[in-house]
């Protein structure tokens, strides 16, 4: 790191690590991993979650939702009183270090929108495939270089596949044409899915009063367009598999048997579906949603995360919101 110290560091609730950071990097902002905090909450407050379905929602709001410290303090006190948790030791300990996990205290500190240590833990899982704690430092560096070479080789293979032909964006739009030139096929498909969801929405300004604006968000019900996108995506994927599987007899038989199983599963799935059923990812029954907000306040919007597994508490919060 060329002698530079990190501006922000995320860790679990290890006391020894917190003490070391205070001693060696006092100017570094130390935050706690939200994912680990959820895990500990599910362990220490399991009986509360079982008795009160709304607790997961209220607990999550204290972590994510508030912009002002007074709002957070009030919400925390209301939560303790609502569920009779004023004397809970674990919650009292968490409140003492609230500056390290409540986002209301971290909005002015750069952390690249990271609230968990999942990225580093994911890298740790990759490292474990190459190195062992029994290795010497020299052997560790040798295996680490092998890991870097393997990752670079996979990137080169992806770049080579891109250079051999056009990816043909699903929509004739300039931004997708640009994405075709800079993204790998896998990333381009992910981008197309997100872009198609945003492209199918229409936002209309209804009223404007000072800093307040009211919008109407309409989700288009274009079932044919969604069908075409799904068809194109499946055709591209299966064409690639068929091309590779036809090289050898063994791969051919494996692909043929796999397609037979998939065909049977698809037939069973279609029989269960009702006629005219719409895919929830493509349509929303033409529902119009009215959105109100302050145009100068860009609050963080939480969405489903595709980058890490959800723990039990987060899944419980999602079910509570739906119900």
C-alpha cells in the first residue's frame, strides 16, 4: 500500500482486531460488517424473531434507514420499548458501538457502498484452493502467483471469445452497442437484463412544489418483448453448448441426456402454469406507482443483492415486508 493507510476498514466484531486498529490505525474509520451483525442478531435474539414477525423489519430500519441521528435514537428507543428489550445485554452492547454499524453515522465516510466483508471473504475462499497454512512464505508466494496467472488466463479466454464475433445486443440502443465493446459476454447479459427492466418503465412528473416532486411510475406490460428477450438469451446459451458438445461422442451423449431431462421438466412446468400467466420479472399487471421525494436528497435504495448470500435474518425481513 506504499505506506498509505486505508480510510475505512470493515471487520467482524472481533475485540482483538478492534483494539489493534485503535492502536495502529487510529485515523482509519472502523466499521462493523453488517452481515456478521445479522448473524449475531439471529443467534442472540432468536426468541424475539420467533415471537414478533415485525421485529426484523424494525431492526433493519435502525441499521439502514435514517438520515439524522435524532431519528435513529428515537427509533432505537421505540424498538426497545415495543418489544420489551430495554434490559437486553446484547442490544445494549451494540448500542455502545452504534457509530460502527448504523449507516446514519457513516454517510460522510467513504466506503464505496460496502457494508460487509463478503468481498474479502470471497477472495479468501479462492485463496484456500491454492494455499495452506502449512506453506512457508516462499511457497505461499509461489502458489499466489499461480492463482493470479489462472485468473488472468480466464480473463484472456473471455476477451478472446469477445474478439471472435459480435455479441449482438438484444436492443438496438447506443449504450448497449458501447457495452458490447467493453463487456465480456457474461457481464453484457447481466447488464442487458437490468437495462431492459429500467427501459420498460415510464416516469412522469405529476406535481412540483418547492423541493418536493411527485412522480408516477408506470411499468409497461410488454409480454411479447419479454418473450423475445428470453428466447434470444436461451438460444445464445444453448447454441454455445451444442457447438461444444458435438466435438466428442461422450459430450454429445451427456448433452442429449441433459436436454431430455430439461425438456421433461419444462413440459411439467408449462402444464402447471395457467393460460396467459405473466412472468413477474417482466410485468407487474400494469400497476401505477406514485413516488414522492425530495429532489436534493439522494437516499440509498436497497435492492436484492446478487453478490452475496442472504442470512436468515435478512430473509425474515423480506418476508415480513411482503406480508
